[in-house]
């Protein structure tokens, strides 16, 4: 989402009347599962490697999501009609490669991709991931004259004229793209490509703690963030839903905008995400998967 008239004014007013929350929802945590080195997902749009993740406490489904922008739609937490959109997120991390991993599965009654301007992802169904590793309140993110400390990673597929990845606030960094050390994105779908369907998204991101707000020096001045077990960072994953075409698309053109955070606005990481310790259930599941392969190889005579 972007250019939602009204949202920014609302945030400003809230900032004046009350200290903003450091995170949203207040007092609540989300958990990123720790992948051992031998089980990190392959970013290809096939989500089968995520089957080893125990559902609790990692799974984020409709019941935890907010209609965070009243300009789009008004609904209570979890009040998504699963026939309109049914969302499942999993977030993971790995200590050795220092990457965050994301899996999002979205059933949608209509997958809308019909923007005429390929860069205007905010007119189509989109996945939007916000990362603020230093866990600062939204009001202290990406301040004028300060280094960037929240980056938006947005995707709308299938690509239109090859365009499917949209980075903010710097929009044109040739090194911060899919397939780089900083970002890897994969997707697939089942069902009708532009109709009733389930889209699968996978994402790997090397978190950036800060970088200059300047395209020429952003990379040389970049500081990567070191993911640490039990650390808490700010991550918000949003899914925008368009079911009908629009030519002058505004906030009201959305069918819904579903967020891990209740905070108004689209473009800030502000939900607290714990980088969890290794989960014994997951380790056991990995062991079983390896054993199954080994026994299969022994039976096939490929292992001496
Ligand atoms: Ca995969
Ligand atoms: Ca829908
Ligand atoms: Ca559209
Ligand atoms: Ca849709
Ligand atoms: Zn927080």
C-alpha cells in the first residue's frame, strides 16, 4: 500500500496526543522459528520444507490479523471472511547465514493483477513485509536526515512487464533485489492465476540495521543486523486484497488490508518478533526427515 490519503494525518495526530506504542499489538509477541543449518528453506515458492515447523507458537493465521487501516475497511481482529481471503504466515531465521525467512500462503477468491502501470503494486493483490531490526517505534523510523532503519519489501505477482519487487524507502537500489545476498523471493500458485487461487510466497532477507538515505552511498554506509537467539526485532507482514479492477485506485478500492499489527498505516515494522531458540519438536522432525531419506537410500542400495 502507499499514498493512502488520511493515514499519515491520523498518525500525526495520534503522535501529538499520546506517546506512540513501541510495538503493536501491545504486550504480544510473535515467534520466528529457528532453522538448523541443514533445514533452511529453499526459496522457490514450494513451501513443503515448512512442514517441519510445529504450528505453535509460530503460525500466524486470520485469527491474529488486523484490518489496520480504517480507510480501507473496518473489521475487528480476526474478522476476515476465509472465503474472501485466508492467510497463513510462518517466519523463521537461521543464525549461520543470518537470514530471516518468510512463508505466506494466501487463499483468495479473486487474485487481481491488472495494473496498467507496472510499478503501481498498490493497485493489485500484494505481499508487503516491513522490517525494523532495531525495534524502534514507528514515529522514530526513517526520520528525515537520519539513516534508514525500516525497509519495506513488497511483491505483486505475477510480474507485469517483468516488475514484481518494490523496495522502500529507496526505490532504485540495483543491489537490493531478488537474487542478491540481501533478498531472495519465490512464489507459485494453485488454482486460477487471476481467479480463485492459493498463492504461495517464500522470502529470505538479510536484515539491514541502517543505511544512508542516499542511493549512491546506501551500500557503502550499510550496517547489517546480527540476528541473535532470543532477540526481539520489529517485523510486520501485510497482505493487500483487491478483488475488483480499478483505474483510479485508492484506499477504498481495497477489499482488505490484513496486518500482523493494529497500528494504522501500511509501512512500518512494529510487531515484536522473537528469534526463537531451536525447537526440540522441529529438531526431531528434521531428524525423522533425514532418517527417512537414509533408509530410502539403504533400501535402494545407494548407501553402503
Ligand atoms: Ca521452498
Ligand atoms: Ca479476496
Ligand atoms: Ca488491480
Ligand atoms: Ca484479491
Ligand atoms: Zn516493539
